C-alpha cells in the first residue's frame, strides 16, 4: 500500500478515466476473489465449520452473500487508489498532501465509534470503519500507508536518488521508536487488532514497512544475476495475480489442513506447498499469456 502511493507520484501520469477505470477493476477483482475463494468453496463444503463460525456471520442473512461482501485488501486498494490518485492529480504539492496524511492518521481512531457494535453498519460504511471479520483492511487507518507513499514520492522528487536508502532506514527507525512510545499512552483496545491499529501502531507498522522496503532497495543495488533476484523480479511483476491465485489455492485446500490445527513444522510445509502451487500456476498463466501475445503480434 505504501508503494501504491509512491508509484502514483513517480510512475506515469494517468488520465481521470484511467484512474476511475483502474479503481473499479481493482474493486471488481476483490469481489470476484471473494466468489472463488469463499462463496464457491462454501457451497462445495470445502471450508471447515470452525472457520465459518469464526466469521461471526449473521444468522438471518444468506451465508454466501455475507461471504461475498467481506472487505479485504483489494476492496480497500480500490478506494485508496481512487482517493490518492485523485488527490495527487489535483493537489500535487508536498505540504497539503502532508497535512491531509497527518489529519487522516490523527482522526482514524475517532471514526471507529461512528458505528458502535450494537448498531448495524452498511457494507459500504464497513469498508471505511469496519473491523474483522466483516472488513480486514478498513480505509481508516489503512489509507495512511498509501498517503505516506504520496508524501515520500513528493520528497523523492526533490532529493537526490543516492539518499533514498539512507532516508528510508532513518525514517523507518524514527517511526518505529515514535510508534512504540505512543502505543504505551493509548487505550489498549486501539492496538489489540492488527487490522485496526491506533496512531502508535500505525506509525510502528509504517516504520517496519520502510525498513522492509529499504532491505530490497539494498538488494537491488547489488545488481546480481541469480535465482533469488529473478524470483523477486517475477514476484514484483505479478504480485496481484499471485495474491489472487494464492488465496484461491489456500481456500480450496483449506479442509485438508484444517483451521488453526497445525503445529509449526506442518504449518511451514503447508505454506511451502501453497506457495509452490501459487507461484507455479501464476508462472504458467503468465507464460501462456506471453506466448499468446507473441503469436498474435
């Protein structure tokens, strides 16, 4: 999500039509993924009963429809991309974008009380302020990360490229320290759920993301030609397709492994098997698409 905001700034400029179309396509892909990873496996009885119970579904509403409407990262990405791309298109200045980013960071925990637990939220409202299991990536606070990417992109356009790695490391460390200190002063319920963190948790995760990105910037500087870097390059080019394929693979073999029933070693084996299947299927699809394109040309 941070990189989404960053590449809105340093990538190719998009027309208004391109921005809206891309946002809609991302949103559609999110609900299509729900269909293939949740709804269809549910009706084929591939999902463990314990997993269905953990979703806290409403008894009087069709299960399939509730599964279809679950908000995940693609639904969030659709809204976040639309907001950030339009923001940068019409306000492409560092200071106002920074002010908006800080404002979103500050008000995010305050929005969570707009829909108390005893009152029903609409599916659309849940995408903004909801909580798992209905929504796993609510706009507040997650939109802070692509907004931070916008701010970083504006900074990069003003700074020499040789400072990118050092700046990412320094900023990441500062955000982690500030986040840890702030968490200790916040209500406990602000930081007891990974998917909806308070101000401190949001800064902490931002710092971790920057350090993680700095690691791969450092790896890229090596400019080595080996199997590991080739794998990273493949993953970066097909990350959305891999995400979609991987979720479908995991959910369709879910019953084989069960829900929260594996130890450490079996969990690692399950992750390895699902990853090999996901990467392999994506590689075959990409190869087929490339071959088809060459043939048509």
